[in-house]
C-alpha cells in the first residue's frame, strides 16, 4: 500500500511493524496471559483526515486478559513511539471488562487475530486498487497474515483490510 498523506516518509507497513514491535516489547514484560491483543487498528483524526499539527496518531488495541486498561496504557506509553515527531497514543480496550473499539467510525486494521472483524468489512485489492466488500471475494483465507481470495473485479489474490464507516478512509 502507498504512503499516507499525513506521513509522507512513512508507509502503512512501517506503522504496522513499529506498532506491533512496540506492543510485543511491552507484552514481554508481563506475565503470560495477562494481555492478549485480538485487534490492533489505527483510529482517530490522523486516519479520518481531520487532524491538525498537534494531533497524535491513535492506535486502538482490543485485548483479552486481566491487565487493567490504565496499566496497559501506562506501560505502552512509558517509552513513547513516534513517527516523524508525531506521538503514537495507544488506546487499550479490555474485552474481558466489556469494552470495545468503536467500529462505526473509520479504522485501519494493523493486526487481527480472527479471520473477520465485521460483516461490513471493506477491502482494497492490491491488484486493481478497487474497494469492495470482503463478502464479495471468493475463497477468503489467511496465509502469512494476508488475506487471499478472488477480487470480484480483477480476480486479484491479495487484499488489505480497509474497514471504514464512511466512503473514504483517507489512507
């Protein structure tokens, strides 16, 4: 996928890798089972295009485990992560406490431990770059953390999750 407008020198893959590495470093400081991320996604003003020069980059984390959300936040923010001097703000949501990421607003999946997130999932074909519903793709499976199927437009094989509430996710 191309570069985001708000980060001219950083790709989405750069953000994904750095965020996952940062979260993994935090995970390694905890007892096993206290923090098990299920969904990690970008949310907020940097994603939806309504940001200003002081805006941070919000990354939401839905997780299972008994770790308190404020302890998770403090642990992830102890050594802050930055992109081009823009601070990353990690927002934890404990599924065990009944909290959820708001999937009614724009979001971009960085990690998903389950095969599908929502029935209205939008995906962008890596071949023709057309955005369609995930349900329109044939044979959807996950191989090496990439979704594989048949694009309804060009029959391309790989796509990126691009779940959104509006008509554009601004990435």
